[in-house]
């Protein structure tokens, strides 16, 4: 189990390190509404299916990704609905929500996959 824990921690550390190296201004990637939407969707899905810990982590990542795309579609629909009346500053703000939703969703999915596949066996 110790080897699995160190492998998981190493994988998560490397993933976050690569992301931080790629991001110039970390503050641009914080959005509470996007984050809560993605985590809420993940939590709802984690309660479904089998009740093993591994399945809960897998379902959490899948749910986060599904709700991510729903949130992104909502954001893009808002952009298209209001496109004619938006100035460039407002347009940037409107585009930010769906893109950050997608970022959070795929990040949560990657983290849940790493944790589920490295820490838990089928018997857990």
C-alpha cells in the first residue's frame, strides 16, 4: 500500500507542478461558481452506482466532467444569446465561465482517475 500511496502522491504532485508551470497568472483560474458547479456535480454522481471507494472516486470524476460540459454549454448559450449587445470586456467575462468550467472538470477527472487507479483495488 505504501508504494501505491507514494505513486499517487508523486503523480498528483507532477500533475499540479506541470499545471503551475504552464499557468502564468494563477489568479485568472479561480472562479467559485465554476468550481462549485463542478464539485457539486461530482458529488452527486459519487453517490450513484456501487458503494466501493474506488467506484465513488471514478463516479466523482465522471460526474464532474458531465456537469462541466453542461455548465460550458450554458455559458456558450448565454454568449450566443447576448452576442449582439456585448462589448469586448463583457464578452471576455462571458467566455471565462465555460472555459474555466472545462478546466476544472478535466482537472478533477484527472485527479479522481489517478487516485482511484492507484490507491484502491477491486476489493476496496
